[in-house]
C-alpha cells in the first residue's frame, strides 16, 4: 500500500478537493439547476442485497470523483481536470444517471459542501441513499465526531461508517502520519467510534486499507454491521510502484480472511483507481467473496459499467463462488 497517499497526502488532497467543491463541486448550483428532475426513467435494473435489513444495490456509486479526488498517481493536473468536468450540474446529472441505471446508493465522506449538495439533490427529486463516513477528528470525548455524525443523520444519510484512514491510523502500533485527527495506536477508539455511530440506529460499517483493521474487529467482537475493504489483484503495471497506486498488497490473504467473516463486505478500490479494467475488476471482486462494490464513475461510464455488472453477476464462477453471500 502507498503510505505516501493513504495518510498525509490523502488528507491534503481531500482538503484540496473539498475546497474546489465549494466552487466546482456539489454545494453551489447555477440558477438553471434549481429545476426539479424529470420523472425517473429506469434504463436498467441491477441486483440488490441487504445490510442490517436495508436494501442496497450491489454496485454503489463512489464519491471520490464527485469531490474531485482522483487517485491519479503523480499526474497532479488530473485533479484540476476532474474539478472542471464534474461541475455542480454534472455531479447531480451523474447521480441521476446512476439512479436510472439501478444504482440506489452513493458512498461519500463529509468533505466541505457535501451535505448541502446532497440536500439540494433531494430537493430536485433525487433519491439516492447515502452511506457516509465522517472525517471529523476522533478523540476520547468523541464530541466533534458525534456532532459530525449527527449532522449526517440530520441530512438523511442511510448508513454510517468509520473512515478507512482513521481506522488505519488507530490500528498502527508505531507512529505514522495519521489522517484527519485520528490518534495512532488507539485501537480502543475503533470500538468507541462504532458505538457512537450505532447510537444513531442506522447500519454501521468499518472501512480500512489495512487488513489488520478487519482482523482486529473480528478478534475483538466489534459490533459493526458491515465492512468496506480495499480489494484488487496486482496484475497491472503500476502495482510495483509506491505512489498512490495500490491498496491491496496481499489479495490472497484478503480472500482467506473474508472467507471466515459472516458480515457483508463492500469492496472498494477494486479497479486500483482506474488501473484495472471494469469487467476484470468486477469478476475478481465478486468471485472472490465481495458482496457489494463501490465504483467511482464519470457519467458516461455508468451505462457500460452497470451492464458489465449484470454480466459478471450471472457468471458461474460468481454464482457458485466459495464464499457465501452476505447481504
């Protein structure tokens, strides 16, 4: 895994993306975008599953591209390019197109302006469910984190989860640059954060880039309802780099660990941020145990990717996979 990006630079880039979102992201829409959406025309149906009795589409829309965080290795201009393409209007169009193609959920974090943008989307007639993580600091008193979660709940989010960068930092046994105020080496706060989120009576997940986070939660009996875990093979050229390019350093171990876990698994970064073709990524994730996937997509990719999803989910190696379906 690239420590360069998943820690210090992730926060810097997230703040950068969030600052752009104020001008070119979700919050401020032009006057012509105040009109309500036309009635939804379903263009595709895709399979669904359940997490804590809530139904979710097997493919969920990723939020990074909507907040302009592209994981574009050392190609820094791509961040600016994404911000210019994903204008306020385009973000809402992308979410609406996702709905039209059977996607019922977006997974996103509490970057500046996101909650206001989602509120505006609903006012226009959008109905995407939201699985959200707070990037507020996690401290012993949990005050800031609790307040941030409450704001998300007040905005109508469907489920909450512990941000992967927070969880990674708290599981570490030695000092490393942490993310968003999560203290390193404080695994006890993982339980505390989960209990805080559970108090809002919504499905609660734990995300991670490090597999050790998942192993800790299982060993300690953490009462989360689902996991979000990065997962992809390493058969792509830049996998050997060490710069914002790999989020799964031992995929075989992931398969082994999750084969013993009886909770829904939402796999993310399955395309290694664009390095792995969509069908190949979907095949690998679902055949090896993932129950849901998060896909970061531009508007023009949604039709093809949802078509590929249905194709892959119908394959024998997926329908007859070794791991039982959870969700």
